[in-house]
C-alpha cells in the first residue's frame, strides 16, 4: 500500500499563487512516483483539513507567512506525522531576516549591514546612505522590495502605504555584483547558479515572470567563489538548524577580480543575502535545476524530500 502524502499549498500569504504552482508540480511528481497524494489548500481550518486528509507524510509546499515562518510547523509538530523541510525554530529564524543575519555573521559569513526600522520612518527619510534596499523583514520571494538608488532625494512614497511589509522593515546597504544562489540538500551544497535578472534587480517580477531572469548552472565564476558560496550555504543551513532542502542567496562583486583570483582576494567581495527554507518547487525552479545538474530528477528530488520527512524537525 502506497504512502498517503498531503501536499500543503496555497495558504494565506502574499505568496499564495507561487505556492499553488509549486504544490501542483510536487503533486504531479509524487503521483508519478506512485504515492497516494492529496492536496490541501491551507486555510484557517488547517487542523480539520489535516484530520480529514489523514496523511502518512506532510509535504510542505507553502511559501511566506503561515508556511515557512514556524507557525505551520508548530501545528505539524502537534499533529505528530512526519513532515518535510525545516522545523519550528529554524523556519522562524530564517524567516526573520535580521536575526538570521546576526546568526550567520556570528558563524563567519559576510552579510550586508542593515537595521530594523519602523516602516513610517523608512518612508519619511533616508535611514541609510543611498544606495540601499528597503524590504520586509519576514517575507520571501522579494515581495515589496524597494531599491533606493544613489542620488535619490527620498525613499519611495509607496513604502508608507504598503502595510503588507509589516510595521518594521529591514533597511540594508545595497550589495553590488552578480546574483548567486546555492541549494543545500541534507547537509550538502549542490552547486552555484548565477541569476541574471532582466529587470532592475532580482525582484518578484524577475523571479516569476516568463523571461524575467536567466539561470546559468553552474555559474561561470572562479573556483574560489564557488567554494566560498557552497561552504557558507552549508554553514548557514547548520547554524540556523535547518533540515531537508534550503537555498541561500549571495552577491559577488567581481569588479577588478581576475579569473584565477585566490580565496583571500575575493572573500570580502561576497555577501550572503538570506536563506530560504521553502525554495520554489517546479522543475524550472532554482533548487530543482541544481538537483538536476548533479543527476537528480525533479521526481527523485520530491521523493528524497518525502523520505527525509520526520517529526519533530
């Protein structure tokens, strides 16, 4: 008898539509793999939804609030059946970008300078010297990210009215350079992808609009850059207490850096932006692309994630 897998998707966050796409892709892959799969579009009656589905394993394909911030994970711990991805503490820490950066910096990872400020203050005047970025402290998928360029007279007025960002926002110095990302599966980094955005920067539109960005797998970068990014992704995964699949994002400023640069020459040219405990899960998403590069198909990746499930996480 095949295991019954409940795939959590949709939910109540601003990233609902992204999660629905991930969830449908996972459902198809697990069904082809022979599992008995049921979809749960998570609502306020989540406990009742779980009881009705009565799964053997819960596959978490949610994104954003009530998906990757520890709250759903707490319900799943109480439910008592194995579930995927990170647990309560790791999910909550990784979702809180400011606190996650403190932990990563303490573990020896370079991070851009930033601070938490009231959204009203961030909308009224410059809270850092431009260029800098204003973004939600606890959202994913680059929802509500504003780039304040050098020479800007003031922050965008929309920050004041964008209450989806929360009462406090993260103001962070802009990190120039190339966008890189690393997936960790279990405790092992897979490879480095370079993301080339076809918009002003790698925002929500670049991530989820056809033609919004290009992915180069593996990234055409010096070996030392690859080594540093993969090492830091593994360190961050462990330092935050993550489980299963995560993806860490970096910026690499390659100005005046030669192809054969040594590690000592470039270590201060790389910063880690954040870690995502619930990466996108479609065959063309960044983490599945990296898994495919190392020989793991999307179906195999979804099966691995199910087989890695446990409780508590």
